[in-house]
């Protein structure tokens, strides 16, 4: 079975541009998580969904970040406008029935120039 | 609030050496405890877990015991291999009164195993 799929794997953009990251969770999973990883701040939970409904978005840094999950098989994380400090690896993860055993995607490495 | 503290890296070992990565936690209630591993260029993956005091989680030669009295969950392996080189994350899952339930990760410990 396919794991969590993220696209793109790498994104380079200029400051001020809109960035959209995409995630397809494992089929049947009802939890979906967005994380950000940097050397300075480590791994941060941005937001998570349960059955397509946002449950906790307290980690979303500011209004420039937004996330949606229109259906059980797709989610997006959007940054508008992007800034150099948003440069990081963004991970999507999914799980079934509990937050405990999460399956991570390969990540999207975002570079904002 | 709930938190996880793990030893800073990098930890550099020779192949076949004994590994210990320390992890302690602070939590209200009775959390479940986890070790996740991140190999270079990949996402995290669950290595092992323990859901109650005195439980021992084990996988791929790694072990960790849930010690409630010392609030610890140290990761051990008797003989490391070069292929074990990765970043190891300790984590806990706590239920916040039913409102939200999420994993709290430590900062990660880089392990480098030399041949």
C-alpha cells in the first residue's frame, strides 16, 4: 500500500509568492497532521485534522498560513505571502483511530529566497 | 505543560558499541511514550512504544522501558550498526481532557555510527 504522498518534494520560491503544499494521506486514515522542521526550532506541529475537521491549529504561526482538507484523501497547506523565515521541511503525517502511531510522508523542502 | 527532554547529540559510536539515548518527560496523567526515528532524507517512523508504566517497547534490537518513578524512557541497543545512523525522537501522547490529543516530540538526538 502506498504511504503518505507529498508534493512537491522541493520548492524554491521568492519572497512574497504564494506556496501550496499538498498531501495525500494513507487510505482509511482519519487523522492528518502538518509539521514543520527546522534546525533552530526542531519539529513543530502546525495543525491537525480528524475526519477532515481541523482540531488544533494552535501551532499555525500566523495568518499567512492556512490549511484545508476538503476530503479524506487530500489536504493542502498554503503560505501567502511567503517569507525567507518560512524555509523549512514540511511534513504531512496520517494515522488511524489515534494520534499515536503516525505515518510520515517524505516531506517538502521549501526554500524562500 | 507536557514536555519531553532528550539528550543532546550528536552521539558518535563505533559499530557494535552499546547505545543509550536518555529521555525524560513531564506530563499530567498517564501518557503513552514513543521513540520515532528519522533516517537521512526521510520522514519520521515509529520505532517502538509503551503505553503504561513498566511496559517495555522493543523493535529491531532497540528497547525502552517506561519508568514512571523516574519519568524516563531511555532508548538502548546492545550493538549498533552503521545503518542505525539517524535522528531519534522521544515523544509522548497525552490526552488534554478530551479536547485535543497530540504527540509532543523532543528535540531529537543525532546518532552517527562509524565502521
